[in-house]
């Protein structure tokens, strides 16, 4: 199953399209399309550990995608709260039938 999502990450303006693909509902590969150099590097790092076992990521160990993201975002000096890695994990779960497909959103308001 192939799942695609468009992520508008916010103030940086680097919209990203992420595709998660699996043939066995467990082992998932990814494709990232973005103008962000950090996300391009992130894609390379995710491809190093791909296919990712989606079922195993539900265990007590930290998700390997989020681990790579955290390390990369810290070393690049980017926002550690970048939403793209979390979006990739979400669509991985949908592709592997571990979550239902439902749009998510974040609305930020200064009060």
C-alpha cells in the first residue's frame, strides 16, 4: 500500500511531500520531496535503515525514524520540533494498517 501526504511545516516554508510504501503491511520505504536541505539529508538517513519495520516501531524502544530526525535536527541547528518526521511516522503507520487514515492539523494561536 502506498500512502502520500503533503506537509506544510510552518514558518520555514519548506513544504514536503512524503510517500510511504509497503508490499507486506510491515516493512515500509519512504520518499521525501522537499526543497529543504535538512529533509533531503533526513531522507538519506531514513533510506539507510529502510525498509523500516513498522510493527517493531510500536515497541518500547524509541522509533528509529524519530531518533535519526532528532540527531540530525540538532546537528543542523534546525528546529527540533519540525513536524515532517512525525508526519512520516504517521503515514508509515497508515501504510502498514496500524492506524486509520485521517488528516491531522495543528493550529497555533498567540494569546
